[in-house]
C-alpha cells in the first residue's frame, strides 16, 4: 500500500510541475504581443508531452491525471481555435 501511495504522490508532484511549466509557456505565448499561433504551438507541445507520458506504463492514478490534463488541453485548444 505504501508503495502505491508513494508512486501516486510522486506522479502528482510531477503532474503539477509539468502543468506549471506548460501553463507558464502558454501564458507567455498568449500575451498581447504574441500571436495565437504561438499559444497553439505551446498547447501542441503540451499535448504531445501528455500523449508520450500516456504511452509509458502508469498506475491508474497517473493515467486518470494524464486523461484530465489531456481533456484540459483539448478544451484550451478549442478556446484558442487551434
């Protein structure tokens, strides 16, 4: 049980760090002086990162977190007409 908890917690930490990094890129890319194409490029990079992570062996908690990230990215891409 402890191993699963540790794995889950480490996955959550990695997920948060990844999201912060990508959110920072998206915010920078979607600034007033930046074009929507740059925001879409950042979202595309984020989507590819999540897709690559989903191809790796993951526990159920990590997969659920990755699916949530994937859904959020798609919604943001739709909002930005990417």
